[in-house]
C-alpha cells in the first residue's frame, strides 16, 4: 500500500509539473472544497473537523508534497553527498507522513491538495534553474525556511488542536520535523 501511495504521489508530481502555472492553486482548491463541505446537507459529504483543522491538513499535505518534489529535484541535480542523503531522508520521512495523512484525511472527509501550491511550485522552478553550489545553497536555505514554517504549524496543532487524531499526527511529526531542521542547518553551515 505504501509503495502504491508513493507511486501515486510521484505521478501527481509529474502531472503537476506538466500543468501550467496559470491553473488554480491546488491547495486553495482543496481548502475551498473543505469549506463547502460544512454547508452540504448530505451527511456523507460533511467534513468532520473544524475549518482550521482541515486547513492544517491541507497545509501539511502541501508541505509534504513540496518536500518530496524538491527532494526528487535535489537527488537529480546535486553532487553533494550530504544534500543527496538529506533529500533521500525527505523522500522517506515525508512519504510516510503523507501516506498517514491521506488515510487520516479520508477518515475525516478532508480533501487534500494533489499538487503543490503555486508558491511551492515557484520555489521549485527557481531551484530547477540553478546548478552546483548555487543549487545546494538555495536548496538548503529553502529547506530551512520550509521546516521552520512546518514546525510552527505542527507545534500549534499539537498544542491547540481539538481533533485528537490530527493532534496526534502533529505531535508524532514535531520531533521528525525538528530533526530535519537541525540536519539542514548543519548542512547549510557547511556550505558557506
């Protein structure tokens, strides 16, 4: 099942890359769908969490999609063994977290984005145009920035979340995200 979901994510990334940047932002579409689920009359279509917790799930999914997509890019572009090892860790850890989030979201009737947000796609496009140490430095900087943001919303959900399953998901992932942040900071310091 995990291999199938990983393949599904990889396919989604390929489709996303091929799509025009003028199309609607996938995260915004998912958030919009989730907001309309509160107004439907068919009980099977009603979202089972608060809007802010559905938004947490879409943010987490978007971040995971970005980490995996950027890791795939890094593996193909870098010659730096530390960056390559970090990118492989991103594939493994964020792939597992995304698989778990997909199952969790389905149980709560939360629609997740199937492609990265426009902002993350813009970062990917910028990275794709770089090579060598310029790529490595920009990738490390972007990974640090992304993990700071993700850590903040994961910690908030772990502390303040009201849905016990999403709260547990966040609590489980806070130490993982923190270790990613510490690892990329160490790599980034070595690139100077």
